C-alpha cells in the first residue's frame, strides 16, 4: 500500500518577529507579541521587565524558565530594528 504524501513548497525561515521595516504595524506581530507591545506602551518610561512580560503572556512568573522565555521575546523585539522605540 502506498501512502500519498503531499509535497509542500518550502517557505523559508519563519521569523516570529519581522523586521520593523518589513511590517505594516503591530498587526503583523503574533498575538503574544502584540500583548507585550501594548503593555510596554502602557508602562511607558518605567519599562517592561521580563517577569511582568511573563505575566502578560499568561505564564507562571515564579518559573525561571518562563521568565527567561519572556526575556527572550523582549530581546527579539529590540533586535528587530525599530519595534521598541
């Protein structure tokens, strides 16, 4: 018995956070990243720490691995030129 496999075209590397110049706006970000950006705008100059970002994402902020995951998301936004300004 032969099972037919669908051949999908490779779409190339997927970016969780597109470079700002390649995006129309926040709607191009995933829902999680949109929530982080909205909270960052609310806190303004006070800044958004990794622990608070973990809470915004609905993660356990007592878990070091979750806080580090949130920190990685914040870094990704900063690294992708222009999201964090």
